[in-house]
C-alpha cells in the first residue's frame, strides 16, 4: 500500500510538471487570442482593455498561478471564443469520444487477441503471413487516407452509410447512431488491430516455446485449450500495456478521425480550439489527456502485479 501511495504522489507531481509545460508551450505558441475579439472599428486603447480584462498583461507566472488556482477549485476558465465554461464544453463532448473510442477499443481487442494467438501458433504459415500482411498494411496506411476512401466508397458512391456527424437531423434512434459509428470505428479499429496483433503475436511466440506448453501437450491438452487458457494468461501483460496506453484516447479522442467524420467529440473540440487560439480550452484538453495517460500507466502497473504475482509493484 505504501508503494501505491508513493506512486500516486509521483503521478500528482508529474501532472503538476505537465501543467507547467502545457501552460508555457501554449503561451509561447504563435498567435494572439485577442485577435478573435478585434473588430475593424476598435481603437488600440480598447484592444488593450480587452487584453487586460483577459489577464494577458500580467506576468506569465502570475497567469499560471491564477490558472492553477482556478483548476484546483474546479474552474477551468471560460472559452475566449464563446465565453462558455471550459469544463462544461469538455463534459459535453466527452461522452461522444468515450463511446467512439471505447467501442473501437473493445472490438479491436476482440479481433486482435485471437488473431495474434493464431498467428503465433501458425508461425510462418499461410494464416500468419496473411495476418502479418494486413497488420503491416494497417500500420502503414495513413488514417486520413483510409477515412477518405471509406467515405468515397460507402457514402458518396454506394450511399449506404452516413459520412458525418453522430446523428441524422431529426433522428436520435440507436440504429441511426450505429450507422454513424460504422465508418469512424472501422478506421480506428483497423489501425488499432494492426498494432495490437504485433504485440500479442510476439509475446505468444515466446510463451509457446516454454516448458509449461510442452507439459500441457504431453497431458493431452488441445492446442485451443493451450492457446486460450494457458498462453493467453501469460500474454495479458502486453494487453494491459495496450489498455494503459489507450486510456488517454478515451479523453483526447482520435483527432484526425473525429475531424474528418465530424464526430462531435474531444478530438474535434481540440482542433477547433487550436485553430481559434482558445488557450483555456487547449490547456484544459491537454491537461485532461496528460492526466489520463498517467492514470492509465498507474492502472497498468497495478494490474501487472494482479495478473502475474511474480511482478512486484514498484
């Protein structure tokens, strides 16, 4: 328990460092958020008053501590573009991203785990070569290119699937939601599965050479039982690593995919905030993403010792 507390304290310290770096990089980025308020008939004096009201005339370290004080109080500030609370906008977009990314993650693992295990079992056989080829294709193809191809095929030519948004106007049914999810989920799943299979296959190949597999074979256990009951237990570590690395995607979303498909999630919100120099929104999204990366790594470390008692949590 003491080690867990130490790790949590380390994580809090890392979040603090990330917040400093995030704030500094945002302030050093080119562009001026005040330009979003400027109208052709505004005087220089009035523009300076706007800059002062936003707190941009204060020293950067004062701006940071004021921002941090608000964060600790649950106040992430207001958007410079629409003057809405930042936290409200994040909470509004978060469910859409978690739905898309969570569904894609689960389906990716359901596909990748058996394919990775079977590729290891039939190493260098035709099945392994086909799966390996598809994996390399999935790793190599740019996400935006695959998204555009799918839109052209299924939305423009065949007209069987919608290409943008989360719902058709006036139709909030579950079936309509599923139709809108198919294309963006396919893009994310294809990319994820390609990576996951390589992790699982590599670990499974090593496990299949160990003595316990030989013992199980000698006792007459079928290859299916060996793969999916014994080997799978021991390849859980890379799967846990994948889950820990993927947790931040539940917050940040697939930025390119969400933007191309017009999915109203965190990825699209992040792009819009960057394009409009909406600093409070940029910093909040970055901080949430960093926080979930740290939480994901911490959870993965804890699960390592649960799955394999030989591993001590450090």
